[in-house]
C-alpha cells in the first residue's frame, strides 16, 4: 500500500509541474473549457442544450452588447463556433460561442456564454437528463507529505420533462484534477428496487495518473437518488487502481445489493518500472439498497499476491 501511495503522490507532483509549466508558456484556452465537447468542432455545427434556467443571447461577445433574446433550460441550439473571447463567471473562465436556434419558426443567431450550455444531455423516455458545471473554486488539499491548491467544481444533474420543467436536481462539488473530458449515459437499473433507470456521468483525462471518476444517480421517475461512486487511475508499468460495480441482475449479483470490487496494484520493483511484477491487493465492498438509500454493510479483503505481466 505504501508503495502505491508513494507512486501516486509522485505522479501528481510531476503532473502538477508539467501543467504549471504549460500554463506559464502556452496560450491555450483555460482547461475547464474542455468539459464541453464542441471545443474542437470548427467545421460542423454541434447540437447542444441550454442547461441554465434562463440565459441571454447577445449581438456580440460582451455583456455590454445588445440583448437579442433569452433562452430557457432545455432549449436545443446549434453551436456554430467557439470564439477567442472569454468571460469569467463564478470562477469559470469560459469562451463565448456563436449559436443558431429556432424561435417562432425563424432561425436566429447570436452569442452566448458557454457556461449556460449543458456539458451533456441524454433523453430516457419522456425525461431529459442534463449535466451542468455551475462554478469553480480553489481549496487547499492536504496529502501525507505535501499540500496543494485543488480545483473544485460545482456540478449539477437535472431532470426535465417534455415541457422543459425541472423535475429533480442534485448538486455536488468535486476536485477533478485534470479530468476535464465528460461523458454521460442512461443505463438500465439492473434490478435495483424502485428505479426506472440510472444516469451515469464520468470525468476523465488524457494522461497517465489522471483519474476517471464515475457518478451514478438512480432515477425513479420523480427524483434522483444517490448511488455509490467509483474511480479508476493508473500509470503503465507503475501502478493501477480499478473499481467495478456488480448490480443485482448482473452475473455474480445479489438481491438489493450493490457490490464494488476494488483492485490496487503497484510495481513490486521500486528501482525499475520496466519490471511488470505487481503487488496486488483486492477487496470487495457490499452496499445494501432499500429502494431509496444505500449503506455500506461489509467489506472483504483478500490476501495480497504477486502478479506478473508479459
């Protein structure tokens, strides 16, 4: 365990140094812009959905520009292009985007601050699930042997009906490191009592040592219910940490139970990362589910063992 923690902390320090250096010497857009998947789309218009309850459309990329219109949550738009003009609201330094939208049977255009757009949306039956990034703030994080300023984001998941009324909303804060690439999906309830579906969102990165976080929200047709979360992280040849859920209707599942299998592995040779011999520790957590809440009821740990990879 101590070796895994050492390698994980070392990797975070290296990543922090590289990111800080890149910040000083590059002119790239602020990292939080990458939550929105249309950052790279310069040729084709991308369909998106308004995630704010109400927002304004401007003639130009400025809050002092002429107000053209207002749009409400759930409105579908097309993102024509990103601009190089940024605006900081609630700690989010995001660009303005040019958009197209339909109103009164007319195609209209204007400029909108990117933060008003949902980072993800998906429809399940008569309900649309939205995810928004609401704010960003910094807070000191204390580790075993060092302290750093972590970037925390306020995230909301929202369910709206066919008339774009908000049925349910859940918000939480999370340090996402450099896990700025978002995905969402609506999946089966897999036998969890009183649930029609599960809304799953994830945040991932593009480099070794950057975690992928998964958040699960049960949906019963009226409200979101919190489910356990999980994450994966690793660096080839050095260490890895994986977590896997087994729901009641999956192979190995148990009634009214969410099973989480955890695996931690670190290279057993501290002097060489060329050696693919890992010291592996596995454990299993069992969560009861009563149709509304989950509760950790027991944990089983396996005896550590050595694993060799070719």
